[in-house]
């Protein structure tokens, strides 16, 4: 790198690091400009989307710092606070923290397929935990979600069914089979990053829970979970992610 001032040198390193990392992560063409890279990556990365305009502005600043006809010549000097902010964004984009090491809740509460609806409702009440992964013979078969369970109970009330009979004699496996096929939970491997967590919730507004296992297999026990209620914490951690 040419003999830049320290601030300019650090700024250019951030520019190059972000540009190269996003191209590699999303297999973007080498012929695409930095701005095009940011625009396209923002469609696949919720964190980049959040800072899209700022990242593009920094790209323009880079072009002001480096002479357009001679990249060995520095014609502007970025402020230190701008450099530090760019470095923070570069770190969050290129080496984002893992969910398992940060926001992930490792106090996993699971239930077996033959647990009664009454037991699940009691568990939800006592724990305050709204989502209970359901396992059968070591395999994840669904999630007992409080909101969907209440809807199912309400349906029985509307149909004038014996609620006590439903609660005491219905297995949770049978109850969740009526929850519908929309994807209100998903599974990820232990290397899932916070930016990917944001993207998953952004892409599916009905998503309530992300279950993290070793390799992302339904046949593995959960290492942790991230719920929709954790989104604010995810954003806070990423926004404060610094060296």
C-alpha cells in the first residue's frame, strides 16, 4: 500500500476488506463495483441492509481519499471517528459473532411427543418460555408454540368441545400437527452468525424460533435457541461489536 496517512490507510483497508469479503460470501462478480456489491449483498444480509446507505457513502469517501487517476496519491484525510465506525462495520460484516457465543439461550427446554397438552400449558405458565421443541425418538418433530397452542385451544372452545378432555388426553404431537405447515421455526448449525440470524427473521415474518444444533440436523439435540424476542439483543450486539 502506498505511503498513506494512518487514517487513510486504515480506511482503505476497511474498504478492501468489506469489498473482498462480500464478493466471496455471496459469489459476486469481480466486475461489479463496490456500490453494486453493497446493493446486492444487502438483499441477502440484514446487517448490510441496515447500513447500506452508510456503506455506500463510505465507498464514495474512499474515492475522494484516493485520486481517481493515481491510486498512489491521497487527496483527502478521513476523520478518526469515521475510520473507527468503518472498522466496526467491517468487523461485523467480515467476522460477525456467532449466535452460540452471544445471544443464544443455552437453557434448553424440550418435551417428548407424548407429553399432554395440559402438561405443556403448565410448563409454559411456570417457565414463561413460549416455545418448546418437541422430540420423538431423538428427532425434532415440531415446536409447541404458545400462541399457536392458544389458537388450537380457542378452536376447541368455539366448537363446544370438552376442553378438559382435550387438555388431559391430547398428546402434543397431535396438537402441533394442526398448527399448519408455515415455517414458524427453523434449525441452524452451531456456526450460524448473528447477521444470518437477523436475515432468517427478516425473510420469514412468521418465524418464532431458531434451534441451533451441531450440524443443523433434526436428529441432534439443541445446543441453544434464539427466539424472535431476542432480535433487539441481536441488533444491540452487532451495533456494539468493536475491536
